[in-house]
C-alpha cells in the first residue's frame, strides 16, 4: 500500500519527486525490487518510473545506484505484469540522451591518465633544485 501511495505522490508532481529524492526513495525502492511479494515489486517499479519521469536529478541518482541492473532482474520475473512494468520504466529512464551522455562521460573519465606519485615527487624536487 505504501509503494502505491508513494507512486501517486511522485506522479507528475515535481515537489513530490524532489521530496522523495531527498528522502532516498530511489535507493529504498531499489532494495525492495527483490521482495518475494509480486505486488510490492510491481508498485516499487512503477514508483521508480514515476519519480524518474521528467526529473533528471532522479535519473542521475538511478544511474549512480545501478537501477538499470536491478530493474533488469525483473525481466525474468514470472509475473508478466512486472515484466511490462520493468520494461516501461527502463524506457522512461533512458528516454533521452541523458544516459548516453553519462556513459560517454564515464568512459572518457576512465581514459584520463592518473599521475604517478613518484613522477609528481620528482618534478617537485627538480623544481626546488633549479
């Protein structure tokens, strides 16, 4: 019942989305996706999709918390309604170029060379001697 109420609070209501984001609703919902009760899993997935709808801050939070991986596990759920809900919310989360940009940023960040601590010390000592 609570997941249903939260899904209603965040449905097309920016203030509700912001309040729930500050209250760590995304992390809480992601933890509940493994619950044995199918209706809870279904409403938690619906709630996630509604908090992500037109709210980039919540989408970033979902990416950071690996929501796509956790929702992916619902794709093999024996309850067909949960499969549809999971698919629709994966689409909502990735409906814009938001995730493409985030993935590109993370890939580029991996390619940045990390300075060696030894090289930094040598350069510093060299500057003192010169």
